[in-house]
């Protein structure tokens, strides 16, 4: 009789243990990052590898994504400053990178060189269709950072140029500076030539709107350069951003590009909340903070912004 009662007790305990395990052990599914299927269910989430391009703004955005996700209990590792899109996109496709801050227009043209969309919503819709099946984009922010043709104030005055079109007749006298990939990208030198009939005398391969490009423009090694429109160096050096009346550069809204297999409710809600807060003005301010006299790290700049916007 006692043996029968003990056996029954053991059976009840085992059933209870199985039920608890099936329910996730009573853990907090949000703290563990939700389920990998996107349903926000229980269980630990796999690690999300956050990458970035090799310029400060993108590193800051990657830090914002990473720190916000970590604050929600998501497992995160970082691979920052990888290089250009041509360097990091294969990593997104082979799964060695899961999440990266992107820009809608240039990403669309990277995927579809014949894309003609230029307006924000049209670019975003076309991008969603052009992505490989393993990748997706979450909500785009209103923040834009476009490639821009930038000249010194002296050059703008000399050629009476406020737009790329104004400069076109004199492009043959000018050397252009920018990152190596800008020379062949559809909206880079080929696009400027096609759209504005502007063929520069020479091209100097420098960095992605960084110190090499700024120095070359300041000292006259190049007379026009590709610098991102939110870069703090533009105001600091009194450079002139030439307008783009024929929309060679499409809308470039900041957007999280992510491996579909790593998307769940926690990840989606966290990254969409960031996009909702991020504006072009905020992006410019982040760059200005990073280039201030104290030269805070991208990690510190991101932490300050997240705290200010109550996102951690």
C-alpha cells in the first residue's frame, strides 16, 4: 500500500515537472528575448550579432541597437567597423552578422541597380521586395543621411554653384574624393555623370566622409567630395552641400536590416521604438557629439542618447 502511494506521488511530481517545463519553467519570455519564431514566446533567444559599417555614425547607430536590445535581456555580440556594404553584406547573407543599421536608398540600389524610386515610402516599399528571403527591414526612421556632393565655400563662390547642376559645366576641372566604392556605385560617380553630365577630371579614393576626405577637401587635394549630409565636419569647416535637384541620391532613411530568423516581438518593438525617436536633427547631433573636443566613443554617445530618450 505504501509502495503504491509512493509510486502515485512520484508520478504526480513527474507530471508537474513536465508541465512546468512545457510552460517555460515560469521564466520571463521578454527578459530572454522571446522566441525565435517571432511569437514572443518563452525560452532563451539566440545571440544577435550586431555589425556596423566603418564610419562613426553607423557605429553609433549599431551601439544604440545593441545597448537597447541588451537592456531588454537579448543576448548581443558586436562586430563593429567592418567596412563598406560590399564588405559586410555577405556576412548578413551567411549569418555571421544578424543586424546592422542601413540606409534605404543606397541599400535598394545595391540590391537592384536599376531601381528608380527616390521618395521615402516608395524606396522603402521597393527595398522590402528586393531583399533576399532571409533578411528583412523593420520600421524606417524619419532620420536621413544622404551621400552629398560637398565643396568648400571658396569653390562654391568661384563657380557660383549651389547645386550639382551648377557645377556640371566645370566638373572637368575638378578632382573628386570619396570612398573607393563610390567610384562605381550606381548613385556615385556613374550616377552623377549620367544625371548631370558631370565628369570629374580625376577621382581620389579616400575614406567614407572621414578625416582623410575632410583634410583633402580643406587643403585642395580634391575640390569636391562625397561627405554624408549629417556629418559635423560640414558646419565645422563651413563647407557647402550642393543640392541635388534631379534626385541622383534617393531617400536614405535609417532602417534596421536584420536576419529574419532573429526577429521576435522583443526585438521588433525595441528597434521600432528607436526608429520612432530618431530624426535627422538627432542624427546630426549624435555626429556632433562624437566629434566634440572630448571625443566620446560611439558606445558613450549611444548610451547618452538612449538614456535621454528613455529607451533603456
